[in-house]
């Protein structure tokens, strides 16, 4: 629990405001997490690598193959510092069908391309909750744990990382 609490200061005021606004909005249940549904996600945030701060932009696509279970892919670009970083990540995720707050658990494989270095592979998992904000928009807040494979500790500060994530998803119908 202490490890989780240590991440709270990393949440910017933007994320806290988004979560609070989402919780206060009325929920309208839809079939966004049902078989045959698809969604796109937008990622805007910050990251830290090589003792530098980056701005992270990304997008993802998920498709529900059965009720609550999706397969998808996400792409991110890290900019504003050097070297530039690009990440591609296929993933699987299960969303528990509850009321307005929907818990999720997922796993992913990630390929990270870093200018001037060999590509890095990582595996990880994520857990959190979706907040139902409208008929086709969902905000999720959770925690991600990621472990890099064949990591060179002489180059990277750490070969594993745990961090918060907030993602805005839009249903495609």
C-alpha cells in the first residue's frame, strides 16, 4: 500500500480534476464492454526516462471478443527530450460488468524503440476502474506494473516500473 501511495504526488492536478469530474457526472450504462463493441483511447500525459521529463501522446484501439474481454493495441510517442521514445503494445483486458464503476484487469506486451539504443521488450499488467461518464465516453484510472526483458541495468535506472495511468476511451458503434 505504501508503494501505491507514493505515486499520488506524481498525479498532476489535471488527472485529479478529471477523476473528480468523472465521479460527479451521472452514469448511463451502455454496451461499450459487450461482445462486438469497439473503443478508441486517447493518451496524454507525462513520463520520465533517462533523468528527463517527456510529454506522452498516444492512441489505442480495443475490440470486445466476448462480453467484458477485449483485445487491443496502443501506440505512444514520448517527446520533449532526447532520445525520442516510441512504444507499441498489444494487450488483453477484462472489465467486470458492474454499475457505474467498472473494475478492470489486463496484461500486455510492449515493444519500446529508443533512438540510438536496441529496442526493449517488456511485459506487464494493469488494474483499475472505468468511470461511466456518458453514453459513449469512459475514463479509467489505475495502476500499471511493467518489467523489461533483457534489461541492461548499466543503461537503465530500473528494469521494472509501477506507475499510475488515466485513459479517456470513446465507444465506436
